[in-house]
C-alpha cells in the first residue's frame, strides 16, 4: 500500500510539474527580445556580452518555469482552453530583418528594414 501511495504521489507531482514546461516564458523571452534589439543596434558589444546575457536568460527561464509558466498554465490557460502569448516587439534600427520561419518566411531570407 505504501508503494502505491508513493507512486501516486510521484505521478501527481510529475503531472503538476509538466505545466511549468510550457507557457509564455515572459522573463526569458524579454531577455531574448532585448538581446535581439541590442544586437541590431550594437553588434560588437552584444557579441562580447552574449555569454553573460545568456547566463541571465537561463536563470530567467528557470524563474519562468517555477513561477509564471506554472501560474498561467494551471490557473489561467487550462480553464480557458487557450494559451497566453508573449508579445514580441518589432524594434527599428537594424540593418535587415529575418522573418519567423514558422509564419511563412523562408529560412535565412533577409529583408531590408
């Protein structure tokens, strides 16, 4: 009986934690979006700082998984039947722009700003 209770607890915990593996990833995507805009304006400095920025992005992703994603999945999205999106910003200032390959753009096709 004890093994069954432990197995049920582990299964329930795994089910609850799966909600944190998906979601808006607001902090992580904010860092990614900021880095993308920073690179468009100052590519050399962005390249030098990239390792530190991505360490911060990894920490932000972990924080997202244990806070925002868990909340939005279990409290908001699962009941609404639709997910919460992250709104990407379209900053000006880059030399060119690459499109989102999942929204009909060709891979590595550059368009002028």
